C-alpha cells in the first residue's frame, strides 16, 4: 500500500515537473536534442545555444544525454524515447554513429529529419551536421604551440580518448601538422586521460617526470587541458607551454594567469543554435549544406575579453 | 525468513506463493500503476513502439539482474556483471570479426568466457575466502582493463557477421504475429528468466543457492562441499552475463570496450526492487524481472514526459529506497 501510494505521489509530482501543457500540445514543433552528455559545461553551452534558437524560432526543445560518453546503449534508449514523443525533427550527437543507425533509419522512414551535431554520423541519413572542424582546429593548436616554443623542442599530447571522432581528429590534426610543418619539433608521446581531470593530471604528471626537457603539452579537451595545468602546477614545471582546448572557468583562469599559453575554443553555443536553426530550416523544406562549420578561435590572455571570444567561452 | 526454503514437503507452487509473493504482487502493482499513470499523463507513452523500446531497454539490464540475483541469494554480491558483459561481447567480437569464425561459435565463446570468469570470481570467494564485494570489485576492474586490451581500445564492429544484429534486434515473434514485433532480445530475456527460475526452484543447485544464503555454516557442517556449489553459482551467473554480452553487442552491432561500468549497480537496483534480500537466502527471478521492468518504465516514462534529466536520477533513487522500505515494512508486520 505504502509503495503504491508513494508511487502515485511520484507520478503526480513528475507530472508537475514535466510542464504538462507542453506534453499535451500536439501542434507545436517539438525538437528533442540527444547529446553526448548533459553535466559537462560544454554541453550546457550547447544547450544554451539550442534554447536561444528555440525561443527565436518558436519551437520546443528538450536536451539530454547519457551520464558519460561510454554509455552507447543508454543514448540509444534516449533516442527511442524521443521517437515516441512524435518529434518534428531530432538533433543527435552520436557516441557511436553506427550503433544508432537502425533507429535513425526508423526516424528517417517516418519522415523525421535528423540533424547531427558535434560529431558526424557515418550515414547519409542526417540532413546536415553542425560541427567544429576539429582537425583544422587542432592544426591551429599545433601552429600556436610551434610559435610559443620557438619552432623546436619536445612536445607531448594529453588526449581525451582514442575512440571518438573528436579524440581522433584533434590528436591527428595536431600530430599531422607538426609532422608536416615543423621538422624540429618532436612529439615524444600521446597519452589518454579519458577527458577526466584527475586521470589527465596523473597522465600529465607521468609525462613530465619521464621527459624533463619537455617544451610543451597539448590537452585536447577541457578535462585533459585542466589535467595538464594541474600537473604543471603540482610539479612546478616552469617553462612548459600548455595549449588547451575548449573553455570552462578553470581553463580561462589558467589562460588569464598565464600558466596556459592559450587554448582553442569551439563555438558550443553556435553548435546548439545552428542545430535547432537547421532543424527548423529542414522542416521548412530548405536545402542545407552537408556540413555547417560552427567555427573555432584561438584565445590567449590578450584577446580573452574581446567580445567575439567572450561570447563563445563558457564558465 | 528462510524457513520456507528449507521445508522440503511443500510443493514448488506453494513455495512460490510463500516466498515473497506479496512483494512480487506489490512490485507488479507498482509496475501497472506506473504504466497507467504515464499513459494518463502523456498520450505518447502507450504506443506499441514505445512499449517495445521499454522492453528492449530492459533486456540487457534484466539479464544482468538475473545473474546478480543468483549471487545475491547466496549472500554474496557480484560487482563484475557489467564489465563481464563487456568482456564477453569483446570476446565475441574477437572470435567473430578478428578470427572470422561462424556465428554460433561467437555466441558459445562469449557464454563460455562468461562462465570461466564467473568461475574465477567464485574461486576467489569460495577457495581464497576473499569477501565477495572485494573479489568481484577486483574482477570488475580486471575485466574492464582486459576489454580495452583485447579490443585494442576500439569498438569491434560485427558488420562482417551477417545475422549477428538479428540476435537482439530481429523479431521471431514479429514474423509470426506482425502486429507485435517483440525483439528477440526480449524473448531471450524471458527464456533466461524461465531457465534461471527453474534452476532456482527445481534443482539441487537452486536449493543450495538458497541454503548458502540462509546459513552457510549449517550447510557446510551437514557435509556439503559448499565451495564447489558456490563456484558453480558464480559460474552460472557469469554464463548469464555472457548472454547479456551477446545481447548488447548485437543491439549495438558492435562490442564497445569502454562500456559497462555502472551497469552492475543498475542490475543490483533491479534485484532489490524485485524483493530479493541483499543479506541472502531469499529472492525470486520473477521479482527481479519486474524490478528491471519498473526501472525501464520509470526511465522511459520520465523521458517521454520530458522531465529534466537531473530529476530523473533523483526519482529513480527515491524509488529504490521506497521499494526496499515497503518490502521491509511488510515483512515486519508478518
């Protein structure tokens, strides 16, 4: 009895939380965005951009993603639940695009346009992909690293993972650019810290211990870059140039303090905004390009407060 | 609390009704109430496609929860079910994609690998006397690491094994009755449940499973080789994890080596919602199945209602506490 009553309570509470008018209105345009995560600041900035566009175009969005980026099957469950809600279009940032194809095909057959965001989907089902050109962005990071260390010396990479598209593209974009343009720079190692601050700290610590002459480290996402900063602080390793990726308060502070030379920022607000804008455009029958490049910037202590940069940084 | 499992004369049916029937009724009623409640609040909830999505989402967690139930009834705990699932799916990936073996061999190898790893856990617990929590915690990490090592940290795709994705995604039922395309993964979950239920209720292994959880010392003193039976149960649970490994790999058409951590806790949650006691000696597969369904219905329903994700987690946690509290309150009365 107790359980029954409390369950009823939970359901009615859930109904209240659920902004019930939205659940009933069938005529409004509903666009669920299935992301790779929701707790990370990066994703919250994407969500903010998506909400901004939703307001502008008068559509309703929801934004969710699994607890961490390994939960491929949970993301597929989310996609299935989103499909049940009669969406007009779906925004999807695939953790493993091949695993999601049967459901995406189902959506496609039901005439629901799919907008890929952040990372591409290996399929022609999405009408477009709103994403950063991660290779080009990491290549810019390599140029900035070379400039900061004077075109010669040893560098290392702390990457977030070796399986995701962004992980591979950022690593290879950096390595390829160094190999092709800077023969005097040696990449001594590439290590992976799962984008986790603590793990990346340990990884960077080990790199610093093993390579006392290291001139610079590139951290390929927020967690990796902060890990590198932590390690350099802990080891008081002066003279190591750090180039980061993305933003977040810890990283922007490190850039302001000068411990991090600079970082590449994507435009997460733009990714969210462009995803919803593209969905609305697709619903209106407009032609869309295959890829919508949402852009990237390099920021340092000098330009961090420029309006153009400040607008795409998140805390 | 364990008397019913030790009294021989009662029939299997009578035992079933005795052991936790109330809890199952309660859990079942909650499940129905959740289903009805969500259907009233959201018109999109009660659709065939969404019900199938819920069942599909239950299949992997359900099978893992069944494995966890067996170990929990013995008074142990298995924290390695999630990463063992991952490791067996990677094993199938290596056998099928890298070695190019035929499909049945891939399935058999995954189940056999599951049984072997389960046997190892059982050995640590029974022979080396390591507490189950620690032994399986160690196993959880070993298997997580091995999954990454064996796969080379990359997902292994089954694109070269035609029919592999049909193990979970295909629908034999749908071919016979096209209006209810229940995926094979769900069918497999129910088959595993029926077999596990039979083993628990009707075989010597099942009887020792309950007996070990109730009073291991008494069983040992009566001359039973408890170590051997305990290892057998861990091995059986491991083999069931192997089935879960095939299910998830088939559903994703790939073996994802990084996945698996956290799945053991969801499996244990389903077990306790279903009325199995964490102190051992008591539990049912049917209860676990209902527990897994409750979790899937709750997650899906809150999603369909567009409840903020942070709150979904809060609600799930609250439900676990309520379910166990209700069970204990009822037990104190009787």
